[in-house]
C-alpha cells in the first residue's frame, strides 16, 4: 500500500521539463487514483496516476488545462491514456448513485479502488481485498466496486461503496464522487491506498471468500472421472468468437453448415455450430459426459442433452449458480478473456482457445489455484482459436483420461527424493488407487 491521505506518496517527473513533481493532494473521480501535482520548476500542474492497478505499470499525466494526456511509457499503452483523456473530456460534476454499506468504523482507512471499464480488471483488483484482510489487520478496508461486483466483496471489509456506473462507461470522471471520498476521509489524520495489483497470484486467492463457492477439489479427480462434467463457456463478442476454424477443403467448406455460417459472416451461428460439433465429438468419445454451456448469451439452441445455462443478463444469483457449475466441472472450455476468470478459478482444468491478438495476454485470465508450475501446465491447455472442434475434443478427452496419473507423476509432492525416502512404494499404491478409480468410473478410457 502507499500513503494516500492527506498527501500521497508519488515520484513522477514533469513531462515537459523533467523536474520533479510535488504532490499536493489526491483526487479519485472514478477508476483513476490520481495525485494532484505541481512542477517544482515550471509550475505547471498535472493529475498523475498513483502506483495502483495499471498505474503501477504505466502512470499517465493529465494536463487539466487542456485535457492532454502525457504517456511517457510508450504507445502500446494507449488504451490507458485514452481512458483518462476520454473520462476527463466528458467529466461530470455530479456523483453517480453510490450504495454505501458501513460495517464498522474506519480507524485506519485503506482504500481499494476496483472501478474499471473492464469486468476482468475490476474483478482482479477486487481479489486484492483478501491480501489486505489477511495481512493488514490493523487497517480498515474501504472497497469501491462497480455495482455488478458488489456480491463478491468478501466479509471483513470495513466499508463498501457500490458505484452504479456501467462497465462500458467505467472510465467516467465524476467530480461528485471525488468530493464524497474526500468528505469521507477528511477527518482522518492519514489514509492509505491499495496497490490493487492487476494480476494477483491465483494460488494466494481463496475464491470462495469472494463467490462463496468452494472450487473443484482436484484431489478427487482420479476417482470420479468416469462421468466427466464438462462446461463450455459461451461469449458473444466480435473478436472472441470460436468458430472452430474453417473446414478443410474448399468443397467441404462450401457444402458444410459451418462453411455457410462463416461465409455469411454470422459468427454467432458459426460458434453455435462449432459448439454443437464439439459436443457431438465429446459425446462420441466420452458417452457418460455431463455437458453444459454457460455464459452471457441467448439460450435455446444448445444441442439436445446439453444443459443450456446461458442468460442474456446476469445478476448475483445467476453468476453464483454458474460458479457452482464451474466448481462441479472437471474441465471448462472457452475462448481467452475475462469470461474465463471465474470458470478457471473454480474448475478442475481449463482448455482455452486463444485468438491471435491475445497470445501476449495469456494466463491473465486464468485463476486456477495451482502453485506447481508443471501441474499448472497440465491443468491448463492453451490452443489457437483456429483449432477445429475435433482438435479441442482430443485435448479434453486426453485430460479426462490421463490427467490424474500425469498430475501425480509431475507433482512436486511426488517428484522429490525426500517424498519417496520413507516408502518408495507409496507412489505405486497412489497410482493404483487413482487408476482403479478411473477404471471403475468407466467411460473415460
Ligand atoms: Zn515542468
């Protein structure tokens, strides 16, 4: 954490003359946690990102005179600069609707600001709450969340502000919100700001503290695998459809339904067909499989026998029900993105299709709580988004057939000299127990 109030800790240089900027105060009109800064040489003033969330990686400087955003850390972070410029240009004097829940007094306030224009960013920031609750017991956590994540704020937080700003307007700048926060903290001699790490380590997070849904118990994988539960994660978004690649051969492409859907530029229809084909292949290879499709989208056209849990709107009860299904799933299957955060946090394993532009961001959306690097690689399989349904099915079948034994062989628990020293035959018995469970379960061989 850093000192926020009354004067924040900040070390930034003037973008015009490079002299140090003096910190005069703080301003939090929305997702941005800003320092009020003045140049010690040229006297210009700026708002600068405090080292919190993405401000840790690439702090921007906003000139309030003209709204210009200085981005000293490179053009590839233009989105973070654009959000600041856009929010400031459309700044509003009032405050959004804020539902304040005060659970206990704020004696040493620690502010965790989870507001953002991206669902995934906001959720990942919220996961920082657990660290503070567990490690900073002397502080009283004040959490700012978008209203849609209110249900995930854990117990032991001192105060919750649920802000009614839709995610698509998440970079909005409300002077009224900044004013209310200042009023809330003005009587405090000091307050602190969470670093709100954008990528908290998944194995340090107990997801049930947030969702109240315990994740899949991986230790049971070997004995229940005969009837694997598989959940496909649906997402409808321009660059995140999985259409299973183009069918092989021009003639086939022209003839097939999938080919027609792709050619007709209807990616939703193409995804529906790709999911149907994947379900058909999985059914053929794993006759006992329990299949479902979950996520945001119109329900009704899932293949026969596949539980269609999709919905076009989501609330806490729906999202929690989805989490229960993820936690019940051996494998969740979907396209890279924030839609995979909660599925991967709860499920036993993940098969993820990655669009070309997303390879640089892989693992940002994976919250499998697996601390062992080799087991994490076993439990999380990444494929190009162009992979055909047959190729995806092959990986899923391999997972449910072989992961149990592979995870024993490669685990740190079973691959050190010390582990085997007391009883070199213990691993044999463990493998046999898991293998027996797999056989008696049937269907996944
Ligand atoms: Zn200057």
